[in-house]
């Protein structure tokens, strides 16, 4: 089975965990509606409900890749998966579950442009 996933952090092109997307097809970029907030946790970002547009990439992935991403994202402990609408269809997004740890908002909504 194939799935769509919206990635906004270390899974994006040029980022530290992009190698996990090796069997995947990049469909394109996407900006979410202003319904989220992007935070910097140091080595990786966190997205929670908010009022910000988040920029990322949408990939077509297989079951094995989805399982690997769930392990990386520590589903259902640290993150949970929800579906969002994209121009390519419904895609999974990983949402952070511990909003108490969030301090550094990334105003741009783009992890790759956080500096």
C-alpha cells in the first residue's frame, strides 16, 4: 500500500534524516493552512496546532517507509499521525504531543530557514 506524507523537518531534502526517504517519490512542496505552529527542539522540529503556515514536502511512500517514520517519530509517544489535505491528496503529518516542552517558535514556519 502507498501513502502520502507531509514532512517539515529532518526528513526534508538536505536534512539529517532525508536518507529514510530513499524509496519515496517527492511529489512537491506544500504550505499548510494557518492551523499549526512550528517549534525548534534543537535537533528536530515540532508541529502543534496553532495559527501558522508550515512549509514542507509531500512524498509518496510505501508501508515499510511509513513504519520506519513511525519509529523515528516515536508514535504514539512523542508524536501522533493525522491526515491533512494537500494538492496531492490526503497526507500524514506528524504532530508533537508534549506542548509543555515548546519554547522556541520558528516564525517563518520553515524548518530549513530557521536560522
